[in-house]
C-alpha cells in the first residue's frame, strides 16, 4: 500500500475503538492508518512496530482528529516516528509515545495544524536529525485566524535527537505571525541532543505562554 497500510480513509468519518495495529507498513503515508479530508476518532488503541515515511503509524491531512487513551511503541518513520499531520485540527489526550524513531520528530511531526496535546507522555523517542519528541512548524496560513498549539500537562523524558532532544517549534513565515503558543504544566526531563538545546521555539509568535512547567537535567 502507498498510504495507510491497514486503513485508508478519504472524505469519511472514521471511528476506531479498542484496536491493535501491529507491524503494518505503507510506502509513503502512515503504516497503519491514513485519513484525508475527513473526521477521525481513535480511542483506546495501540500501535506497535508500524512503518512508513510520513508517520510511522498514523497520518492525517486536512482532517479533524481526536485521539485519546492510546499508545504508540517502536514505530518508525522519516517525518514523525508515530504520527504525522498537515493542515489538520487535532485533539490528542492521554497518549503514550515510547521508543518511536524518525529523522524529524521522533514521536510526532505536525505542519500547519491547530493542535492540542494534553496529559500525555513522550518517553525515549529518537530522531536522527531534529526534535526527539515533537516537531511542529507553521509556514502557510489558509484561514483568517492564526494556528494554535496548546501543550498541556505533558511529560517529555529521555528523548534524543541530534538537534533538540525534546521539542522543536518553528513559525517559519517571515512577514507575519501565524501562531499562538501555550505550554502549561509540562515537564522536560533528561532529554538530550548532540547539538542544540532541549527545546527550540523560533520565529514571530503572536502570544507565547510558558507556565507551571519543569525543565530539568536536559543535556547537550
């Protein structure tokens, strides 16, 4: 399969509960599940040892997505070890990402997305280039309102990358800000990189709040 080794969804409502996705693969997009131009809800699922280029386990494009109470373990991608998404609206909560591997975004990679990540764990994920846990960037605005990225009550522990062991957030549009960013109640612990910091936040950002968080024992 070129996209969605187990499930490919196009202009559909996708509802998946209490399922296991193990050792699926796709040539380009999302080893297990790929959804585009639809609405997706994934609850109580596990994704283990899936493989693709854009999102080792799952991927979304122009999608409205809810993922809750799910685990991602030892998935492999190039852009997002477990998850990749572009131009989507995502709500992610109570997720666990462990030992996923990628070139960019060891746990997950997001581009031009409205994103909420809440009450989740990123542990021991690896990127050979940038962002051991999460890569996030904006460069193209297709609506009037700026993108929002809220990172809440989430722990990043012992993730690794060549650049930025924890997270990398880039607002790449040079002429104006198209991103509002909030990080609240998060812990960044023992993440490491060969070069660069635990966290990179760059570009023009409208509102940036960093509150009630712990950043400790990270190394470079």
